[in-house]
């Protein structure tokens, strides 16, 4: 069970394209390979799965305890962990939860993906600085990305103080379309297979695949402990509007004995009979008109125990205003009106504490949305702190058996010790 981490000096270095191409290239060689993504990312893991054919977990060094991270990282084949942001970038105030924390926890080497498009000899102090910054984080090699020419590559290789595992030329064709929360979901990408084939071909031609595999270090075996489910049976919304459910939670609940049945609100399917209906986040604002007209789905939520996260929470409200300013009636389970007409970013890790509903207790979570709250009336669901321990306004609402909030839950939290 070997593994390594693909990290970068900062965001936008091309880690995702390199990782996807490498996953597919190694799979095409017959190597058992799987991906993981650091941090609270819903988008990149689904691209990893398309590239490797294997489920991709999130490994979150801020929100998850070390034993959960070790158990999610364990498994057959070579593990490639794609970092988020820069190698040492984490939550305020001290960078906790950075990719470097994963490297320490799992004792994995780091391959640094450097965007070399606008540098030559300056790659030397950059790489040397990252390699020497923390003796517990071993930067074992460098992938030079967006190299302009053969001459450019020669200069970069001559200057680089660490082994160069490949030099990838600029290729505008390998650009993934963006959406306000990140990349378009893999299932919606019409050219995903052609993209992966092209990325794999590029990495095969320009990376030393054998050396990359040789750098990987053994992962310690770990026993996966089931996560206590919020109910014995769950009806989980799953389609393009409700795609942001963490697999480690669903899999953990199932492993603990919970029955999980999925359904599609966009197809106007009724929520199946279950102790709890779970509406994950996603992009309901892009499908608000269609959801508003799906009476079978909306009726099936009435009188039920329902929990919604972010997008699911907004669908539980009275109305949702889309980016064009049109209001759409939603399920009416909560006295909530939200709007995307005037967007404002809400972002960051959250410590959550609540007494109501199926998720009562303390949780580590994450918030990332652009919705504005026009009206929220009723009992708040969560008392909230940010990553620095500062009190924030309460999040969410609860009314009878209906609960929901903007925060995405990641892992149960012992409030006495905070996230590991």
C-alpha cells in the first residue's frame, strides 16, 4: 500500500490536471492506482474516480481525526493524494489542516508540482525553500509544469536542486471549465473521457512514471471504524442538483449497518420510505425552476424527518431566488428565503454544536456558498465557531422533524479537544 502526495507552492499550479493524467496513465500501464483529495472538496474526487475507476476519499487534516485519515488512506494499490492550495497553506491562524499535515500524519513523500511558465533559474530558491522548510515533510522530487520550450526545460532542469520527475509543456486544450464553486462536475463534463485520454498521453510522454512510482512510501495498515449513522435507514438525494455528499460518511453509515436508498429529486422521484431523508448540497439554484415544479418530490418530504445541507437546506425553505432574480417556491419545511441574485462568498471551516435532529452533537464542518439569506425565522440549528475559535452567527434552522444548515458536516468533533 504505497503512496505519495502531489502538492504545489500555491493554487493554480496545475495539480489537478497532472494528477488526473497521472492516475489514468498509471492505470493504462496496468498499475493498481487510486486517488485521494486533501481538504473539503466535492468536485476533484469525482474526476479522480473517472480517471482511475476507483472511489476517491477526502482526507481532511483539519476536520478528521488521524485514525479516520489513516483508515481512509489505507487500501490496495498506489495512492496518489492531490493537495489543495499550497503545500503549507491551511486554516487560520497557523495553517492547520495543510497538505503538509497529511504528509506528516501518513509519512508520505511529496512531489512538488511547480508552475514554471514564468520562471527559469528562479526555480532553484523556490524549490529549495519548500524542501528545507520543514524537516518532517520530505519533498522528494519536482514536476515542472507549463514549460514553454525545450530550451526552457533545459534551463529549469539545470537550476532545480531536487530530482526532476518530468517537464510538462503548456497545453491549452487541457483546461477544465469552471463554475462558481469550482470545476464542473465530472458527470456533467461532456468531454471527460477525451480529456483524460489527452492528459494521460501528455503525462506518459513527459513524466518519468517509473521514478514517480519508486518514490512512493508504504502506508501503515489501519482499521476502519464505522461512523455512527444518523438513522437506521436513510433516503439520500443523488443527482446533478444534490451531488455533494461525502462518500466517507455514506460508506461509514452503511458499514455501521444503516440502509441507504438513493433517489433523484430532478427526476421528480419521491423520497423512499426511511427514518431520515438526507438532502446533500449541490447546485439546486441551477435547477430551481425544475425542482419547484416537481410536486411528487416536494410532497414526499412533508411530515418526514428531513435534514438538508447547504443546497439541500435551501430547497427545504419557502423560496429560492436564482441568479436572474426569479423566485421559485421550494418545499416549505423551513421559514427560509435564499437568493443568488446578489452573491456573497461564505467560506471556511466550522465547529458546530447542536441539540436538535438526527445530527445533534458536535461536528467539524465546512461552509462554501454564495447564497444570501433574505429571511430565516425559527430556532437555529447550530452554534458556530470558525477555525480560530471565534463565535459566528448561528447557522441553520429546525422546525419539528425538519433540520438544515449551510455547513457541510465532515466528522464528529470532540468539543474538548477540537479537530485533530
